């Protein structure tokens, strides 16, 4: 199963904590996490889970990587 994480680029800390908890919850159920890699909720969810359980789809390469992470 796959869940896509979306949210605001300008989220407060409570929202970011909820995004992270939600991403970890799905990860613990064995789901894959998808993200667009945007600043804010997307990136926060990305840091909350293991790199092996998330797919990040980027329009442009990041400075520290390229394509799909």
C-alpha cells in the first residue's frame, strides 16, 4: 500500500509533528510513503521515516541529489 503525504509549505510545529506521526504510523503498518519533496510538511515527513520506505518525486533535482530519491 502507498500513502502520499501532502501539506502546507508553512506549517506550524503542531502540524509538522502530526505529519511526522502520521508518516511513521503508515510506515509501521508496512505502507510506502510518497512525497513531492516540497519544503514544509513533505520534507518533515521525509525525515520522520526510514529512507527505504519513502519515495520522493522531484520536478527538479535537489542541490544534494537528482531525480527520484
